[in-house]
C-alpha cells in the first residue's frame, strides 16, 4: 500500500485484484492493463494513461484521476465515489453500473461513453462533454450539469431530480 509507481511503464500489466490503496501512479502508463477488482482507494492517477484498461469492479473511491486518459477503458461496476476526474478523457469508456456518486467530472470528455445504470448522483459535470453518451436509467439526482454538452445523449429513464441542467435551470 502507498507504493510509488509514478511514471512507470506498466503497459498490459496484470494487476488483477491488486491492492494499490494510496499508491502514487501519477503519469504511469497503464494502457491495456488488467486492473479488474483492484483496490485503488485514494490512489493518485493524475495524468495516467489507462487507455483500454480493464477496471471492471475496481474500487477507485476518492482516487485522483485529473487529466487521466481512460479512452475505451472498462469501468463496468467500478466504484468511483468522490473520485476527481477533472479534465479526464473517458470517451468511449464503458461505465455501466458504476458508482460515480459525488465524483468530480468538471470538463471531462465523456463523448460516446456508456453510463447506462450508472449512479451520478451529486456528481459535478460542469462543462463536461456528454455528446452521444448513453445515460439510460442513470441516476443524476442533484448532479451539476451546467454548461455540459449533452447533444445526442440518451437520457431514457434517467433520474434528473433536482439536477442543475446545462442551461443553469434546476430540473424538478
């Protein structure tokens, strides 16, 4: 726990169910890595490359992922509660059933991301790009979506109770 792996090249590493709680993975290359079931609670992944990584069922609660590259990553059923994903690239990422309660996704790129059945309650999505994202049956209660681009997003069955919408109005 608390390992310093900043800047390391861990491309395609098998870190299945690894305990990386509090680890420093700043700017690490974890592209195509297997981190399914890994414990990354409070880990620092700022600027990390996680393109096409498998993070299914991973626990990233409270993790720092500012500017991280998660393009095409599998985050199905992952726990990202209170994680900081400001300016992260999650385009085409798979986040079905994931917990993003209270997550900071300010100015994040979520173009084409699959967030079906995800919990985005109280998430900060200010200025996020959700173009053609799948938000079907997602919970967006109290989410902050001001200035978010939601063009072509699928909101079928989504719960937007008390969410601040892109135009700044509160959804009833």
